[in-house]
C-alpha cells in the first residue's frame, strides 16, 4: 500500500460508513434542493480564495455554529422546505387518472394527507413571530465555552423573511415587528465573546417570487411533466405574467437582493463571512452583486461559492466529503445537530459521539465543521442545546488541543484512524461505531479493545491517552507504531491518543 495515500481510504470509511443508505437518500435530497435554488458550486481545488490578512483565520477555525432561525420556528418546522410538497412524486410516474386525482385532492405526498403547510400559511406565521426572549448573548457565550470559533446566523432563508428592518421588499421585521433588528444583537454577541461573525443569506426568495414560481418540488416535473404549476395555496395556477411583467419583476428582484446584501455589509460593522445559499432565479442571478462589489464594502470578508459559482472555500452539506478535498483548498462541512436545520425544540439531538466523530474526521482533512442548531419562536435555544454544548465543552477541555491549531499529518505519514499533527505530536482519534447507519446514542455499538496505527519515520517519545495522561502500550515494527487502547480506558465519546515523536 502507498503509505502516502493510506489515510485517505481509512478516513473516508470512518466518515462515510456511518451513513450507508441514509447517505444516499441525503445526497439525493441535497442535490434536489440545490437544483431548486440554483446552486452550481465549484468543487475543484482551483478556487481563487482571498489573500486578505483578515480572512486567513478560516482554515484553522475548526468549529462553527450554524444557527437557522426564522418564521418556521413558530410551528417548530424545518426552515422553508415544508412549504414545498411533492418529494414522493419524484420517484413515481403517475398515469392520467392518478395525475388528475393528485391535482384535485392536492395529494402531493401520495398518502391522502395534505402538505404540512401551504406557502401562504407559512408566510402568515410572520404575524406570530415576535421573539420576546431573544438572547444571543447566552447562545454565543455557551458556544464560546464549547469551543466554537465562529457562528453563522440566517439573516434570510428561502422563505424570504428578512431578520432585520430592510428597506428593500415588504417582508422583514420592519413590516411585522416594528423594526426590531435581530441581526445586530447577534453580531454584538459574537464580537463580545470573540467569535467570527457569519451571516447566511439566501438570494432565492420564495415570498418575493410567489407570483412567478411553482411551489411543487422542482424535480417532480421531470417525472410527471403533466403536473400543473401551483400557487401559494397549492392550487393550479390559472394566470401567468406576461413578458413585460416578468422583466420588471426580475429587475426588482435583482435590486432587492443587491440592496439587502449591501445593508448587511454596511449596517453592522465588520462581517467576517457571508454564507450564500443559491442564486436569484433571474438572468445573471449570480451577479446581481459581484464579489468585487462585496469586497469593496468588506475587504476581509469570506464568501462560499453557492451564489457566484466560485468562492473562498467549498461547502459540503449533510454528507462528508467522499474523497480527500485536497491540501490546497479551504473547505467546510455543515450538518445539523438534530435531523432538522431549524428545529432543535422537538427533534432529538444526535449523539455527541457521532457529532464529535464528524468534527475530528473533518479536521483530519483540514476541513471546518459547521454544526447546526435552531432557536425557538420565543428566541431562546432549547435546554438540550445547552446540555449538549456542555458535553462538547467538557470534551474540549480535555481534548481540544487535538483540533485547535493542528494540521493534517505530514505527507510521509499515515494513520489507521483520522489523525492530526501539531509540532512533534500526533493525535489519533478513536471514534465509537454505530449500527444501522445510526446517529443517536441508542444506536451506538458496544465499545471494544482497539488497536490504532501510526506510520512515521520517527520513533515515539511518549504514547498516552490525551484526556487522562494514561500511558498506553505500543509496539513498533519498521515505521508502524501499533497502539493498544483497551476498552477499560475508552469513553463513550471520541478518545484521543497522543503520540509524541
């Protein structure tokens, strides 16, 4: 085996094997959603990232908090997508009779049950969204203690509701909350606790586009082209705008997106990261505001490529990279702490062993891990979010040095498990295993004795369990160090073996 490449397949197995068939389903879901919001993200290693000194924190950031919040919290829904029915129709070809019945009964889920919510019902939640217990200071303080180094808040999701009093469009806190600004306290909290400030912004705006789009899941028309375009009540559209109306709408759309982005970049001081999610569904929608225009407003900002097609870093969503993204790029892997981006209130949290396993495996490739939570309609994070942050905090106190400021293993070294390097020390991660693609504590397999290997040209000076300092037995054969980690010393989280060379 080529020693240089030995880490690659082993790390892939550890990252991907936890998903199995579930990963395939998630991959199709992500691909479909990205198609509907016009993402064409560059995944190559040739991205032209910024050289500005204020942006060079990103590759060592390691751990970010992704906060999805908006109207969906009123009814504990996931963000935006519950208003888009029709996923089951993607996999079923309807005959003419079935097609007519589905349209007549709005049975877009093929089970006789109505969609969770229509678009108009979804947007009506704006009248009820008035978070009186909004306290981002508490969020970010807990995040800081848990080891997060940056945070990203949804300033506007596909639902179209702007979380600040925008002068563009008519669907923001200016119109529904008396001008209350939900962005400013978040930015101030991040600065107070030293986290880098990130803002998520969705150029696709389904509210602004409500008279011009169909609210069925995009790919259903590939399987069933006879399905009609449907409106905000999920009824077949009976009228369509003419060309002049579409032209004026597209001009207004572009002006709204550009104006809102400029507001975010000029009203709140320094913004470290702008997290786009798609491009406006209009001609040249990726350039309603160019990267050059953005950098004139915020010279040190970072951008992902989901709007412009290229960016400072690439993003992986829900599924870890299937192959080593390379040493010459910046990358980020985002995944929710529950199975929902926005709903942390009624959806159970994934095992912290699973979450920490994704974190350390990502860091072994030099990839940042952006972990998602969702506040409630009142504006607070549910208690399980804080409980889980405390678990991560305690793990970080004992093991954080294995991912903070560490680098990938040198090219002439490899390991049988994900591993990082700092100076002469190598950190090897023992990640618990889960059955049946599980991600929860109930799915964790019993711990067992484990042997991990490090291949390096140097001899070990010390080999120990990082959390306790317990010395570990090892054998050296040629350049391979075999380290025994007995089950009696293992925890139910990720254990870290520290090898000083």
